């Protein structure tokens, strides 16, 4: 369960160079076969604007959605994240879908810097500090939703992933900033078919909340996301990526927040206030 130094990693370390090379080539063939045989996601979900109710529901991440592995053994806590942050992850049965919950607080950073980095609002400089970003672009706006294209680099031999999604951010009356990101499953009419060897993701959702503590000592963060990487990958492969990739990514976000908080940087325009949903 999402642990470093597992049995597979120890076996690889004990092998000689020739043995490791053979395992890597075998793994590459397995992954490519799994990707090519991945079943298509059903295209029956209606693409609707992100609602006030979805925004308001972000507040429950910090209170009602923290996993307890003692109650639900599918969840496991993941180590290696930034100081003050806790990470839980699970992989849904018989799928390549992972679900993560992140809660905690970041000190010595501003609320604006956390929103800018977590929500991918630094369009011009993102690739400078996030090497997994191949392309990040706002394609347009529909109502209160941004339509965004985000291409992420996946380790060889996996194909890069393309996300076409709606994203809505809002500032609540208490000053907290909430965000909902939801993939557009039938994105063909919006951007056309995926180009080259890209794999277009059809099942992704992220909800988050960030708020300054009353004494101003830290920014509290709650994040929950679900991501189907599209591919009948072995469960241990998904877990191995999660145990290393997610903590590394969160540490990159924390480091970037510190940089932005210490300098004058043009962040996004002020976020529109909304009334809490009934």
C-alpha cells in the first residue's frame, strides 16, 4: 500500500544491470499492451457548468472527508509530503482509478500563492518549476468556468496524458477559496481528437479549499481528487507511482508557494465572491 522500499524495489536493486534491463523491457511491453487494450470510458455524462452546490461542498473536505484506514482498509496514509501535510490514497478495485485526500497546513506562505500553484494559474512559468507539465493553456471561458487544456508528462513507456476540463474558483464570504475541476468527457467538439500519442483522460475530478488560519500563522488546505489514468495497469504500478509522484509534486507546490510569497508576482485576478449554497 503506497510504501517506498517495497519488495519489487528491493528485488530490482539486488539484480545486476543486465537483469534490471530485462525487467524494464518486459515492464515496458506490459504497460504498452495494457494501454492499448484499455476499455473506452462511457461517454454518457452530461457536461454541465460547475454549480454553487459543488463549490460549497468543498468545505467538507477538511471535516467530513478525512479517511480512516482503520475503518476502511482500502485507504493507506502516504508519507513524504511537505511538513504539516497528511496524504491518504486508495486505488479502486479492478481499475486504474486512484483517489487521494490531502489535508493540513502550510506555513510561511500566502493564500494567493497556494491558490496560484495548486490550481495551475501560473500559465507562463509553470513549466519552470513543474517538469511534469508539457502544456497548460486556458482555451476559453463559459460562464464562471474556465476551459483548460493540461498535458502532463508520464514516465516512459507510458504515453503522456491530456486533460480537457472545466475549472471554477470562488472566494466564499469567510475568505476561503474553493475550486472544483471536472474533466469534459466528450471533449472532441471543444478541441478535436487528441494528437499524436496522447491519451485523453475521461474521468478526473478535483475539489479543494484553501483558507488562512484566524491567527494568520498558516494556510489550511483540503484537497480531494479522483483520477483514472486510462490503462489496465497492474495495481502495484499505480501504487508505486502514487507513493513517489504525489509527495514529490506536493513538495514542489510548497517550494513554489514559498518563492511566490517572498516576491512580488502577478497572480490571478481577484476571485469572484459567491454566497454559500443552501
